[in-house]
């Protein structure tokens, strides 16, 4: 992702609420608890509330696979874990595979109660997305926050959402491949391959009379005390209002949720360019950090409470976008 030029920064008053939570503990040393100990925990299966410990465990299991760049053995292992977990929660999965030059890539889709490519039939109202590839060429980089954290939140949401009464196919989960550029730095031409592919498919295949799609994209949402800053240039007035109202409903702390006074190259941008006007990029601050795209983005960065906050915020957004009976 690249930061674009900035406008005046708008700081948003924001939010904190209950659910499966506790006070933020100090950062654990790298070996205590180890990623493998956390990965060995059993998942909570019952309850309709977002559970931070489930998301934390999913994140640990993904990190334990090591680097997961496009086309790698780690990426294939990760895809298998995503599919098995989603199917255990009752979701149906489908993959869209293609070749990006010499590099194989694949997006993973999941839907509940309907074939996962429901957006082709106009039934999908919300695309809930993240990227799952890690940046290649960085020794020791496992992408705990930049990759695994958002996928972990989506997996826990996949457990919760069927309990909330949404119509089949209204929410489609998308796990993008190819967000990271092949070259060291992302450009308009290099990177976002998975979301660019979906954007092109939407333009070609989405029925003209289908309801307006909304995309909520999550990226780097699990960092300890790392603020979320939505890109104001890329956010419609409608989605900005939903964001503010969802923050208030979730009661999240204002110092950890704000706006970035510009735009980002991230997986919301291709869909925005393709005419999906209402996108929201829930992204952690990263460009002024010392950990981004380094081996320091390891499991010690991840906070269960940060995962919980993002999960609950997303649920409140969905309640606003898709009111149920």
C-alpha cells in the first residue's frame, strides 16, 4: 500500500464496548506465549458474540505456517486452512485461479446458504474482504498484522454471521491473493492483482439491475495499540456516516480510530474505480512504523483486543448496512 498526498487530517471521535474482552496486557516476549502454544488452543464454537480469543488463535495458526507469498507452499497451506474452517462453519467456498505472469494466484470466495459467487446473480449486498498473501523477498517476514490479522477477523466473523439472520448470499467473504507487489514497492501497475481481477469481473458480470454493492476491506487490524485510519479521499459520505455511527454503537476509543487525510493503494481501490462507490477500508496505520514489511511484523505485534475491536466494529457496520428482522 502507498500513502497518497494528504488533506487536513480529520480526527474522528471513536469507540469501546463489551464482549469477550479484558484490559490490554503488556506485549508478550517473543517466546511467551509462543505462536505454537496459542495455535494449539481449542476454538470456542458457541455464542453469537465476536470472540477475540478465537480470532487470536486463527491468527496464530496462520503465522505458524511461516511466510505465505503468492504461489508458495505456505500460501497453499493457508488456503486449505481457510477453506476447512469456513466449511466447518457452514460456508460454501470457491476459488478463482489465474496466472499472473509466471506466478500462480487465486482468490477465495465464501458464502453462507448459497453458492459463493452470489454476486454474479445480484444477491450479494456486502463484500467483506482482506488480502492473505505476504510480501516476498523479506527474510523472516510472516505478516502477522499485514495479512494474518484481517483473515483471522474474517474467520471469526464467519462463525458469528450465520447466527444473525442475514439472507443467503447477502454477505460474501473474499480472501484476495496478490495484494502485495512483485517488485519491492507497489505502484498503480504492480500490486492489488486479486482485487483488480474481481473488479474486472464485477464490471463484466454483475447484473445491471442488482442492488448497489458495498465493500468493507480489512487490512492490518490486529496490531497492539495501532490506530485504524480510514482513507478519507476513498470514503463516500454515506460510508463515512456509517463508520461514525458504528463506532458510536460499538463504543470504541477515539485515539485508536481516526481518518487518514488522503487515499491508499489497497484492495478497496480497484472496486472503487470499477464503480463500487461505497467502499470502506479499515486499515491500521503503517507508513511511519518500523515494523511494516519487516521481520518485526511477527506474532508479538498482535493484540486480541485489537482483533476484537475491529470485529465488533465490522458487525455494527453490517447491522447498519443489512438490518435484519
